[in-house]
């Protein structure tokens, strides 16, 4: 197991002969090494806060046996953007919460110059037209980049599929995201 501080720095690496899971310290003190309980740690793929992991840290994580994760959203702008987390998903007949502790009807911040690795339904930036959000399909391998001007960029063509990309929300679960940024 490899543990990251929310600032993106490694605070613990346990030797392993297999692929190491990367977790983020969400509660507790970084200096208590090895004494954390499971409630104080969260898998990076479930960590619903922006985190900046430098290229040097990723290289170190890979040398320690960690697998480089592809971020869902990269905020390269100098402003806070907002995301709506995925709700419950049915997988193999079970409902799974891929964003534990986060309400799918609320908007949450992604700080400037950080990346988000958790699943998202959509994002909002100041560059999107008033009343619109950017909806993202639940497909593995999609990375949304927000450039320095707050414009949304995608590594896929899904934005041309009806119901995805820039859209005007029609359901109440999207209203908090739509209203998260004052564009008046």
C-alpha cells in the first residue's frame, strides 16, 4: 500500500511484491504512519477531492509498485471549477457508490491546478454558457481537461453524442452544478 497526503506527497510506502494500492489520507495525522485505520484512508480512484500529483511523484509511485491512474478531470485553470459526482451504479446486480459520502445532487469544487480521479457525471466552469453544464458519460478512459481559460477539452468524441457535452440540465439533480458558478 502507498499512502498520499492530500497535498499529493507520499507519506508511506509498504514493500510489496505485487501491485500496490494507492490511497489518500483523508483523516488523521500524517506522522502516525502505519497506525491509520481504514476510515482514515481512501483509494485514490474514490477520492472525490482535487489533488495535485507531480510527474516526479507518479514516477516514484510506479517504482514503488503503484499503477498510474488516468484522471477524470484535469483543472489547468486558475479558478475553482465544480463537478457533480456519479450516483449509485448497478454493477453485477448490486448498487455501488463510487463516490462515498458525496451527494449526486450537489456540486463540489475542484481547486485550480489539481486533478480529480473519482467518477463524475459532469462539470461546470465559468467558460461554459450560462445555464449549461458539461455532461460526461460513464466510460472508462475519458479524461476531461479544463484549459487555462476554463474551456472544456475532451480526449474523445462523445461530446457529439446527444445528451453529452454542453447541455442545459432538465433534471433537479443537475441544478446545484448548474448554479455553482455565478455567470451573471
